[in-house]
């Protein structure tokens, strides 16, 4: 009876693993709606006009309390039933491994500030913004699993290329900062803006990303010439990561189509393919 109940609870809370096909959808839709309502509440709490009346403050307070109670019950049930899964086997050790997993830590961070405030008395209302982390949990639901898996695969496979492009961008930022600093720091008006190379890094990042706040800009002819060259170079360098990610998604879409069309002629099941053979 105990194991059957734990398996049932685990299935209801983890539809992507051993779903119940009916109640798991109802429960997870309810959790999704509650997460979205919590995010909306966090946003509306920052609007001054929603704090004019006492009932408005009470509404946000009680909604927060009810939400935390529901999320706490869900968290406790997830921890209790976690050792039903093979990788979390073990009454104590398995549950501890689950508690320190990324998904469980997000769940804990979403409710912990409330209990710290209630038990210790510390005013951690600012940390209510951590409820926004619960949005990440949406990727754990079945409807989003394929998309999340695809995004993860793209970044894993293109990690080396993305790392190289990041190194090149950092190198360009440092070179640009050094060049503009030595060109501008002696100018009468700019010596109070380009005060050091680390301070000039702000100008480099803003310029290379084509943001251009206008709070720092070159005034010497040499500085302007260097800035034009830096901006033209920056467009090419900052386009690299976008191109790499786009190529990764196109490749992943192609592999997904290949996997979907390869089935066993006898049983009709999907055949696992080695991605490297199709690259």
C-alpha cells in the first residue's frame, strides 16, 4: 500500500516519467496556473496604486500564504516520492540527492523566504521575486520537454564554438578599451569620463553591442577613427554567437526529422541513431 501510494504520487507530480494520463494533467495545469498567477502577483505588487486600500494588501498577503502552502505540500510530496525514481534510490541518501538537485532547489528557493520571514522575523519581502524562478519549472512538464531538450542539445554541441566566440569578444572589448582610453583620457572634457581602462570597458560594451547610451563618447580625431573601426569589427564579432546558435538549431531540426522517420519495420518503435553519423 505504501509503495503503491508513493508510485501514484510520483506519477501525478512527474507526468513526464510515469504519468497518470488524466489526474496528472489536472494537477499540473493547476500548478501552471498558480505559478503564472504568482508571477502576475509579484508584478502587480510593485504598482503603488494597488496598496492604497487595506483589502488590496490583505489580498496579496493571503494569496501569498495560500500559494506557499500549496507549493510546500507539493515540494514535500515530491521529496517523499522522489526515491521511487531509480537515480534517487535510498530512503535518506536518495531524497537528499533529490533535495540538492537543480529542480528541487528552485522549488525550495520559491518558498524559503516566506518561512524565514515568519520564523526568524527577517523582512525578506524583496526576495519574493524568487517566485519568478518557478517559471523555470514549466520546462519540466511534458508539453515543453522536447523544446527544452532541443535547446540543451544545441548549447552542448556548440559549446566549443560559443566559448571561442566569447573569448574573441572579451579580447575585442579589452583591446577596444585600451585603445580608446589612451586616445581620450588626456582630452580636457573626457579625462573625467575615461578615467581608467576598467572604466572604459563600459564604453566598449555599450558601443560594441550597438546600444550607445551617449554618456561616454570619443572627442579626439584619433579616438573617433578608432571607434569607427571598433564598431565595424564589433558587428562581425557579436554576430558570431547568433550564427553559431542558428546553425545549431538548424542541425538539431534536421536530426529530429531523421529520428522521426527512422522506425523499426517490425515493431514500429523509433530507432536510436548516433548523431555524429548524420553530421
